C-alpha cells in the first residue's frame, strides 16, 4: 500500500512554497535602507527600526505587501524624525504597488508536481497574507485550476486549520500539508492529526529526506519530492 | 406560510449594514484635505486627485483601509509635487492605523435583528475589504457567534456568490442577502435566483417598505425590518 492511500487531500502553502516571495521583501528592505538611511541621524539603524515597527503593527495590519508598505513609511518618518523628503516616500509607495503587480515567479518543478499529485489526490491551497495580492498571484500563476479550495487566512494556527478543514469536510487524519514554514505549515497540521511535509525554501540547500520522530513531520529537499513520498511506503 | 419558509439561509453584508464604515473614510478624507491641501499648488483639488488615484489602484490594492492609506500617501506626494512634509505623511499613516483599531460602532437594532433572524434561519456573513480589518471587526463586535460562515471577498459579484454558496452547499434559490449596496449585495444574489433585501445606509432617511417588480429585490427602511419581512407573507 502506498503512503498516499492514507490521505484524501494534499494542501499547499503558497509564498516560498509555490512561488518566490521573501526575496522581494528583502529587496524592498535593501531599497528602504538605501533611500531612507542617509536621512537618519547617526547611530540610528533604519532596518532595526523597520523590523520593530513591523512586529508592532502585525496584529493591527496583518501580513502582506500593503501592511509592509505602511510600516516602511512609518519607519521612514520616525527614524529620520521627519527629515526624509516626501518624494522618497512616494518611491516607497510606488515600489509597494510594483510588488503587488509583479509577475509570479514559480519555484522549480511546481506545475509538474501539482499535476502529478492532482492525479491521485484532491488539492487545496491555504495561504497567509494580503487577500487581493494572494488571489492575484493564484489567478495569474495559471495554477488555480489544480485547487478544489483556496483560502487566504490571517494566521496559520491549529484553530484556523481545524475550522477550514471542518468547513471543507476534510478529515484531518487524512490530510497532508506541504509548506516551507515549520511553524505555520507543519506543526499545526501535525497537532491536528495530519501529516506535515516541510520543504526548505532554499531548494538547492538540502536534498535528503529525513523522517522525524513524530512520524507526521517530514523533511523534503524539494517540492518535486512530494509525489515520490506519496507513492512510497 | 411565512415568506421566510422559502429560505434556509440569510446572509448579511457588514460595512454600513451591521456597523458604520463609510463615515470613517469621509472623516479621513476631510483630514487629508485639511493637512495636505495647503501644500498643493493653486488650482489643484487634492480630493479629486485622491479619488482618481483610489480608482486607479483598486484593481491592484483592493478595498479597505490599508489600500486607502497607500492611495492617500501617493496622492499627498503627487498632488503637492513632493512639497508635503513627511511629518504630515506620518500623520496619515497613524490615522490609518487608528482606523484599523477603532472600536466597532454597530448600527441601531443589529444585535436584536441577528438574534431574531437566527431563531428561524442559519446566518452567514459575506463582506468585501481588508482581511485583517474585517475579521477584527467581526470578532470584536461580539456578533461572530451568530454566523455559521464568514467570508471576506475581493468583489461581490455573481461569480463570487455562486462559488461561495456552492462551497457552503447553500441553494441560491433558498438564500436571502441583506445589505446596503444594490450593486454588491442585492443584484448579484437576485441574478442567482435568491432574494435581495436592500437596507439604505442612512437608516433614518427612509422607513417605508417597497417591493420592486422583480420580486427578489426588496427595499427595507431598516435592518430591524428583516424579521418582519421574513414573517410576512
């Protein structure tokens, strides 16, 4: 009996699992530091200020590009004591809009993997972040047709997965979730009795497959290993 | 036989149907005009500029406070050719965060109406806008327990209602939707074969009940008229 026979539905995370995302935020931070840094007094680390403001704001404004942009603007004003010219702030806003419109860059092997897994299992997508941006990425990626359900959520915790799986009438014990975050994609699903497959974002970094002791939490080197894992025993 | 016997589920819009929302955007626009206007050259209408930028951005950044805030900041920079001080922009960002955290102000009679309708029908909530903000308002309003399902969507059009009702296994012919927007809350639901109840936002403005010719689109003077409409024949 194949391992996959124990599961009805395979769920996927999106950012940094199906397509690149974090790289764009790092590039935006570098631009922020370059544009805003010169206006900050000596001894102010503008990136530290940005990160602290982001952490403070996440409960209010959530995850995603728009929340990040508002934090960048707030940090630009406060870290420079208002010395940053508003033209610089205009560039930060323009950059955020560019991020929202940027073409999706799929990670290697993603379409083939979804097609292969879709031949044996029903697929769903659960992702955190900005509603309009995430749905735009799903639509423009050309991957939308693979998924029976797509949900953008605020937090990927046990309560969220429980409520979504109940709504979709999916038995958590027959559910596998694939994603790049141990905290958001793997542990909550395992706690609910499902299986979690962790795929490191830097796909070239690690190619070995290591089962951990809990039995539900599996390390895969690449998303392209998912069909093989399901076919294995 | 009561009219309500023809329906299984009653859906509600949220902003300006259950709680005040538009007023806050109008207040923010007034603040924007007051703070930014003095830095614009003669002959520039900063509110016109803001509205045009908002319309341009909606496909990219969606509805809601964060998208509105980014449009305000963009308009402040472009309409003043960069002359607006960044401290003013800092105040716009702070105001947007205040809007996200502002206590929910329920419209008159909402809790009683949901309790009354909930005794005879299953309730759902479908709202457009910012995910984190809308879910925060639902949670902090104390109304969440009334709803079997809650969905935040990008657009309230026929395709969206069709897909949500299918997902929730609700027969559109046995579905009523209540909201303040004819375009988003009433017409798409009527087109799917359900009933739409339009409740004008200015609740004191019009209290008469007028059935329109289509039979599905009904004008109510207040949300508190919903239980009576369902009980009528």
